[in-house]
C-alpha cells in the first residue's frame, strides 16, 4: 500500500528577496528587544523611587486590612484541602 499524502504540502524554498529581508527582520527584532529592555529598566527605577515614598497611617491601615483579609481567605481554603494520593491502577 502506498502512504497517504501528507497533510500539509511541502513548503516552497525561500526566494532571494525573502532571504535578504531576514537580516532586516533580525535587526528590527533586536532593536525591539533592546527598546523593551530599556523601557523595563526605566520602569523598574521609577517603581523603586515610588516605593520609597512614606505611607501615612491610613494607607498602612488599608494595607494591613487587605493583608489580614487575604490571610483569612487563604487559611479558610487550606482547611478544606485534602491529601490526594495518585497511584497507578
């Protein structure tokens, strides 16, 4: 019996114009990654500067309340968890 035809036809060989534009795409990709890295670095520096701002008592109380509420919800979920052992049957 003969093999069935492949699902996807074979890809055509790249043309000369496509192979010459690969260098351009590579340069554009590297420039994009460089700009993304620089943007993330500046964003990180800005976040660190904003983190140094002092919090007033109201902000601290709100953060404590949110932390306590999250802790309560996590503890409540943990009580419902059961140990599950999966084995080969």
